[in-house]
C-alpha cells in the first residue's frame, strides 16, 4: 500500500490491466450517524484490476481489514432468511457427506453472528467460530456458538492446532474475498485441517459476476474476486487439492469449492472440477479479452438506470430503495444517486435505522416506512434476493407500486408478476 507499483496479492506480479473503474467511493459498510453527515468522509478509488499471470481480479487495499472488520460491523447474516436456510442445508449435507460426529470439529472462518454454525449444534457436531468483529461475535455466543474474536491466518491456525483444535471441516463463506493477505489465509486453512479434513469455500463466481454485469459485487471490503482457475492455483500453492465444486445460485451465482490436503488420503478431483475449468478456459478467463469487455457493459447499465430515474422523477413519481446492502452503495455512488432520485432506503437490519448510506447520505428507515410513504417504485438493491423481497412486499401492488431492479438489466416488474 502506498507504493507506486501495485502488485498481485497472490503471485506478486505487477498489475497492469484494468477491468473497470467505478470511480471514488467510501467503504460501503460504513453507515453514517446523523452527526457524521457534517464531517468529511474518506473516498477511495474503486478501480478493479486483473493480474495477467494468475488472473486474480482484485482491488488495492485502500481500506485495511482492521478498519473494516476489526470493530463494530453492520452486517448480521441472520437478517437474510434465505441465507440462513442455505447455511442450514449446508450443515446437514456436510455432516452426512463427511461423516461428522461428536468427535469432529467444524470451524467457520468469519462466522458472523453464528447464522451457520448454530445448525451443527442439533446435529451433535462441536463447533468453533472465528470472527473479528466483536459486536457480531457477541450475538453468536448468545446463541451457543463459541467464537474467537480474531482475524484468521497462519498464526491463529498454529495456535489452535497446538491446543488440539485441528479441524475436520472448515467453512469459509464469502470471506476469501475479504482477506488482504490471501496467502496467509489459505496457508492457515492448510495448517488447521486434519490430514483427512475438508475445507469448503464459497465466493461469488467471477464468471457470473462478469457475465451477469454484477458490477456492484465490487467494493472496498472485497479485495479479491475468483475464478475456479485462480482459486485452484492458490490452493495448490499451499498444499491443497481442489477435489470438488458446486455451482450455487447464492449472491448472483457462487462457487463452493472443496479442498483437502495434498499429503492426506482423499478423493481425486471430480468430473465437475474438470468441466468448470474447461468452461472458464473456453470463455477466456485466462485471457485479457473477457476482462476488457466488462467496463462498457457497466457504463451502459449506469446510463439506463439514470434514464429510468430521470424519467420517473420528471413524471412526479416517488422512488424508494429496498435494502441497504454494502453492494447497494457501490451502485449508488457509481451512478451518483442521492435523495434527488431515491427518497430513502429501508432495511430489515435495525442497526442501520436512523443512519445514512455512505457517500450518498440517503436515510435508512425500517421496512414499515414503505407502507406509510406509498412510493410508486421500489428499487430492489440486493437483486440476488429479488424473489424473497417480491414475495415479502407483494402487497405494495395494492397502491400501484412497481418493483425495479438494475442488474443485470434495468427492469420494471409488476407486483402481480409471479416471481420466476
Ligand atoms: Zn497474480
């Protein structure tokens, strides 16, 4: 950080190619109090780069992980019903597939408020959460999930193994992206695993991010973005074999990759690994072209969303944003959408109520505020939860309100339309 030559956080090659420049924005989980509105706010470049040696797509670490996650953190996983369900299915499936029992240990990295590990408790599998943000870790402890308030890496892995806490299963959901030192983190996973242990990592699949025009997946809290090709390379560097992979619908299309230790006995890589690897190669994920084409499709989305909003406002319509997820702030800041276009945002997370979106200063209210304000359009910010939100909010059709999503394309949806 702070030097002129930017190098790849995995392979240290100089970074010379831009994927997209999303302008300047503040850290997207820094929701502001009313008093903070009168103060200066730190904006950092949101410039996405790709390494032409290992194809890791990445941002510079403008904002340190300590600044983002090491204190009060606004994101509580349990506020998304569908995400908690996803976590529950995972725990049941892993317990069956890998024969976890009362003699096993399941560890989650960035365990948040215990939304996942809690589901191992009724299955009789001992758990350990690792979560750097004390306020969310506290919620996990309260529901019976033992949680260490620390950042994970080589050092913590070694200390845990020394205490007899090696893992049969390590889960890392949407954490790999948030790790500034990816080598230290993945090495820590290799060290914490028992020889027969399995680590699963979930992350938005870069192929879906680029093909689906999901530019709001890029924000300062996410330092890295992965293809299968690249994550396999990173694992191999640290003695891990990527032996299976699943494609999941979560977060706009994710991969769940399965790693085991190369020095332990275990299955050979599955057919599915070979398939996705071949598909990524065929699509050009080890080539510059696919990365270069992205910028223009992002700019086009910005123009279309602004055209829609300008037309709606000129016609005297009221537009409200549903959801204030971190990624919503990338979209709002990049497009320059403030209270001139959106009256307010609503969110289910009470932590955000009475606060303001970073950069754009749009106020955030409880969901019930929609029924009082009766807007004409509801812009769904977390488009990956579109179905869930349309079902929860279908009553807004009662006063003629319509839904709008911006990604992958700007689209207006009648509430009567059955969710796909
Ligand atoms: Zn690299």
